[in-house]
C-alpha cells in the first residue's frame, strides 16, 4: 500500500490472491469480476498443538459460541435443556480442532457437510462443561461480550447441575437467560 501498488490492476490481483486464500475466500461478485485470480499458497503448519492457555482463551473469545438449546421432551416440565459450547473453523485446521479434545480432555470434532469446508469442536456433555470448560474459563477468562455470554452459560450450567431445569421455575430462569444471550443481549 505504501508503494501504491494497490492502485494498479496487478496490485489488485495480488491483494485478491491473498484474500482468496483466507477463510471465506472471494465473494461471488469478486469471483465474477476477477475470474483469473489464484489463491496464494498458505504455509502448512505442522505443529498445531496448543501450548499456552491464554492463547486458547483468546481463540475462544474470538471463535466460540455458548448456546442453550431448549426442546420439547417427555419430562415433567415438557422440555429438556442442552448446553452447547462450540468452536467452528475451516477444515484445513482440523488438526488444531482435534487437539482441543486432548487439551481440554473433553468434546468431539464434527466435520461439516462435504459441500462446506468447516468443522466444529463441540462440548455438550454437562459434566464436561461443569468440570472442564467452566474451570478453564474461570482461570483463563474470555473477554468482551463473549464474557457476558459465558457468564450466562455458566449460570445455566449451575442451574442444571442442581437439577433446577427439571422445575418450572428453573426452566423459566434458563429461558430468560437464553433470551438475553448472544444476539438477544441488549447492551
């Protein structure tokens, strides 16, 4: 940019080649306008082990979701609750995603559909959330709005740990928490 190369067609092609190699690639519109752009090759990172817990906390801050799923069931309150901690990444990072299983000693990796190039690290087992994910994130905190979502998620987990979700009052509290999380947050 400082050499003003981006102002030439060749410079634009170089920038687009870099963008094409990134997670979402080029938009359909850019591909139509620049059909001959080839993505630059990205280096293969052999060692994809997690070495620093603070790095992982930052990665979780940027890439994870904390969600609460509520669905009809045959329980006495008529609904069941499932907590889901998820990190989604491009399929080229499958080894990193699988390394989370060993590092956090829980969870599973689920590859996306064949037509999509992504996979998910998922933890939905309540004991794993309470005994592994929550202690890790209490020690190595996530930041920003993600911390607020994590705090709500943690509150729902403790309601579930005490079987509160099996009562009308506890279920209503979890519904209230869910409605205020993520995109439902008002602040």
